[in-house]
C-alpha cells in the first residue's frame, strides 16, 4: 500500500534560478518572466551587474543556469565547473565595442592610454583582438578593471581614454560623443551568448529548461514582429524612456529555434566546432592555460523537446 502510494507521488519540480547581466541578447528570457510566461515558483530570472558576478553565482551553486558567452563557459569548464550548453541565445555581430575619447582616431594611439575593461572572458577576448589589430602588447597600455555598471560613468568622467563595453552602455556613450574604433564585427562568430546549465541539475530541471527556452523563442517572435507590449517591456528592462528601443539590439543576431538546431547538428556539431576554434584562440592568448574537454559540452535534447 505504502509503495503504491509513493509510486503515485511526484516530487515538486525545483526552482530554476537563471542569472543574467542585462545584455540585450539575454533579455528575451527576462521579458518572458516579466510577461508571466513561466509558471509561478518554477523559474526565476536573477539580474547581476556583471557577467563576472553571474559566473561566481553559477560556480557557487546559487544559480542552476545562466546566460553566458561561450568563452565564459569554456573558462568555467577549465576551472572544473561542469556546465553544458542548452541553446544559442544570440550572436554578437557588432554589439561588443571599443569606444574611445574624441582625441583618439586610430588604434595605434591607444599606446600609453588607459583602457577600461571588465575582467571577464569577453573583455579579455575583445582586448586581445584590439591589441592584436593595433599591434600593441598589454604592457603598452594601462588596463583598468571595471564592472559593467561602472563603464558609463568612468568614460564620461574621463577616468579612461577608451573602454571595451557592450549594449546598452555603448548606445548611451555613442550618443554622448564616444567614438567607435573596433567591434565584434571584426571577430565574427567568436562571441556567442548561450544558455549554460550546471550538469548535475539537468535531469531535475529538464521541464523548466524546456519552458525557459519556449519563453525565449516566443518573445523573440514578438520582438521581430515589433509587438508594442514586447517593445515596452524591453524598454523597461533597459531602463530606456526613448521610443527607439530596437536600436539597442543593433549588432545582435538572434537564432530562432530552427537556427539553433543548426548549431547542434552535424558530426561534430557546428557549435562544438566553434567551441574548439574559440578554445584554440583563448589558449593562444593565454586566457585558458589548461586543456578543456569538449565532450558532453552540448545539451541538445532540451531544445529538440520544445517542438
């Protein structure tokens, strides 16, 4: 009798806590939560002021999943944190940028200058690309580590001569006279925003992960159709009062569900090939100093279960 009763019981699905740093490419997930797309008590989006803090929360087990760039996932796996990638949320195609003060007109002039940059994998990857293009060494510049929420103030106050930043801060600084000298257009396919999940929670969180991605793709359709409520919700998430919300998403490509499946298809999958190429770049730049196993990196089942 007792065994039969236990067999009929189902344990409640645990809460899925998903970290984000407010990058526009991750906002479809936050928009879905804001618009009540997720069952109450099942999924919670948690906003942090920087990807550094998101990674710390994920490593500490405060989060079950997080919006990270692929290189951040590789960096965390190099540190022994077992993460898997469930989807590609966005591809940076110009939205990560190097902005400079008006007196600087070419990359070579960065020599001896103060460059603000977040101490994250994306920051390091962009910095390495900028210095390579400028034919400079890290010792040729002065680096100022800055969390994302300090980028705008640091640039406007003259604390830095240049800053490696991203939306929505880039949009605001360009409107205040910052000059764009370099962007992720120059390093295509290198900066991918993905949904990373702690491997040990996948089995228990599979249904939540499926619902999470369904919400992302639903809001992506609304965004592309310029649904007024969706754009108003995004404006609130960006703390933007102006009408031109879509301009904050310039340089951000959003793969839909079908395009996502393309990243996970192939032998080996396209996303795994991208990870291998990216890892080679990171190791060459000294961003990763250990071998990183890429087997079991991808978690395609959740995406495919979504229909």
